[in-house]
């Protein structure tokens, strides 16, 4: 990937023409590779959580919810802390290394001590801090793009693409490994991948890399209240929650209520993820024509249409055809949403990115909890209507809110 165009580069900590940063400037795929490795490693642990608590430890499902609540709460706190630290000029490497080490320690603890209280009191906290790596990496990507004169919108899209690619492979790989070798071996294997991730981080991230926005947050100062970021996070929350609601209900909806083979969920996800990655790649062109808010509006409307159509699906052909629409709407959302939120505080990318990632986590947590409640009270098909409602609310918010003022944006490249 080369520069679309080079504008005058902002002042950066250190000399861009020398050292590790100069290598990254010439070979930006190394930055993307670091995020891909992190996404692949961390995503492998996600599908094992429910199996581990219910089947591995023999605990009731509600105890998994307790673990998830603690973990997401710690992640929100970690994102907030890391975001402020980034904008106060703390080197990115320190924060990312902290997250990776916590994640590694969590995996080793799960593999060694198969006790529920250890998972709830220790591992959930370690994994919560470890999940902060995503926000740190997204902030690093934004700052790197600005400091090297790259197209921020396009580079953000590439960052989200690595997350999607990692999630395409990681969960399936970990579940296959678990089926063959069991929980302990799988968690040790994920810990081994985390060590490799840690090594790549040490090699790739420049030691002194930090924000180039001077005094964006003075030392010890309070974060100024930004209504724009909060409003921008509202449609992100609803669209993300709708996606999670559907993903949570999809396996049982397809198998028990549509009577499809269990493998149909896997086929649908494959189609969705493939289309999603392709759409993310072309999102920068869409944004240049429509702007971020209208692009998000298109995603929300397409999402509502998808959920409405999948509610009436009856055959595997219907499901697979609509999975492509699923990939289109979520690909547009994934490719635009981070830039959409960041643009409401371009001089504080750490705080803005932490708000964005935290919104995704909260949307995921609430989506998962509501799926179980609604499915228990009604059925899994009803949860699809709830997902449709979430996407519709997101579209309404986007339709009535204002665009960020373009003279406030910082966009490098063309």
C-alpha cells in the first residue's frame, strides 16, 4: 500500500526519516500485520468462553453473564484510561504491551487453574485490560496515518479490515483446536500466539511513538465534555447492538425455527465476512461521495432492510443471498464508523477512539443479554425484529443529526 498523496507532515516525536518509524512509513503493511495478529489471537478466546463455563466448569449459563459483565466493565475503564493516556502523550508501546501481557496472563491462568472464581475474579479483569489493545491499536493507526501523510479514511478502513480478517479465522481455528485437544491445550496455544503478538509489538512499534497533537490533554487536566462524540456514538451503539443480537440468535434461529442444517450458519457467516472485507476496501470511495454521516445512514437503512428480509427467509438459498446484504451493510458500517466518531475530536484521537471501541463493547454486551431475554419470552425469530428496530433507530438518529464541521477535520492524503 502506497501513499495516495503526501501533504506536509505534521511535527512528530522523533525524526520520521530514521529508525523504526521510517521503516513503517515505507512498509505500512507491518502496522496492519500487528493488528491482524492481535485480532486473530484475541478472537480465538471469544467463542470458548461459554463452552468453558458451562461444559468445562459445569456452571449454569448465568455465571457466564457475570464474567462478561465484569470483563466488559473493566474494558470500558481500560479504554477510557488508555485513551486519555494517549492524548496526554504517553508512548503507545507502553499501553499496548500492558494489554498484551494481561491477555497472555489471562490465557495462562485459564489453562492452569480451571476454577470458576479464578475466572470471575482474576481472568475477567486481565482479559478486560487485554481487550483495551484494540482501542490502542486503532489510535496508533490513526496517528500513524496522520504523521505519515496517509489518507486517514482509507487507512482506518484497512485497520477495520484486519479485524474482520482475524475474526474470520480465529474463532474457527480455536474451536477446531478445542475439539481435538480440549480446553487447557487450546488456552496454552492462544497464550503462545499472544507471546508471538508480544514479540511483533516489540519489533514493530517505535519506543517513543506518541500523539503529535500538542497538549491535546494537559497533564492531569480534565477531558473537555464533547457532546458531538456522545451523539456520534448513539447510532454506532444501535447498529452494533443489532448486529450482535442477530449473530447471537442466528445459529438457533436457522436450525430450530427455519429447519436448516447446523452448517448453514457457518456458510452464511463465510459469505457475510467475505463481502464485508471487500466492501470495507472500497468504503473510502463511498465516503468521498457521500460523507461519513450519509454513509452511516446508508448502512443503517440497509441493515434494517436486511433484518426485515431475513425475518421472512425460508430456505438456505434465501439465507445465503441475504448474507451478502448482511456483509454489505456491516462492511459499510465497519469501514466508516471509526472515522465518523474520530472526526468529532480530531485533536484527541485517543479519547475519541476509546469512546468508539467502548460503544462497540457495550452494544455487544447489551445485544447478547437482550437476545437471551427476548428469545426466552418469545422466540428467536422475534429477536430478528428487535435487531431491525435497533438498525432503524440508528438510521433515525443519523437522519436528524448534523454533520461534523469539515474545517475541523484533520485528513491527511487525498
